[in-house]
C-alpha cells in the first residue's frame, strides 16, 4: 500500500500555472526528476524568480493537503 501524499505542488512559469499535483505527478507531467520539483519549491528558487520576474523561471509552491481540505470545507 502506497504512502499518502501530505503535500501538493503548484508549478508556475511567470503568472501561468503549468501544472499541479503531487511531487511525482508534477515531475511526470514535466518530464523531470522529483528532486527537480523539490528544488523548484526551495527558497533560493522562489527568491530568484522574485528578483527577476521577467525571467519566466518555473517555481513551485508547496501546499499542505490538510490546508487545501480546510479551505474547501468553508
């Protein structure tokens, strides 16, 4: 039996949402390794995207599934 995901990721390129899902799902959709998704969600990657907003660099936002479920219950 597989482990349940605790987080989902939303991948952005500029202001556009490229994909969303678990780390594995996003990696499969983008054709990259799961570690790449982890890197895209790190502070260094996000800071670079904020510093150079016109670079259209991909970044990931890591969101707790419990937080998503809480928001949807409203």
